[in-house]
C-alpha cells in the first residue's frame, strides 16, 4: 500500500510513502503523527486504520482544513 504525504506547496506533487516505512516510523518512536494529502482515497486510509488497529495500536484520523476552498484540506493521522 502506498499513500501520499501532504505537499508543502500548493503546486507541488505529493510524495509517496509505503506501508513498511510508516510501520518503521511508528516502531521507532512508539507513536507517530502523519499528514496525508487529499489525493489519498478515504478507503486507503481506512485500510491503514484497520492494519494498525489489528496490531493493537490506537488510530485517530481527522480532516484538517487550511483554506476556504473545498479542496484545501489534508488528513491528520495519529498512530499510538
């Protein structure tokens, strides 16, 4: 599974990260906060939630709006 990390600039393309790298980051610190781009499907983020909850981790996800336009948002994910 590959997900897109939130972009730093509006005109940039989002960078991709795979599940293994996310798992390594969470394992290294015990918990992590990720910001995912709006181009990710909600279904993929729910699959990520199922994966980590299956491992006994707590998973919190919310939409963060940073502008007034409908497409100005990202997903904030906390994995504990």
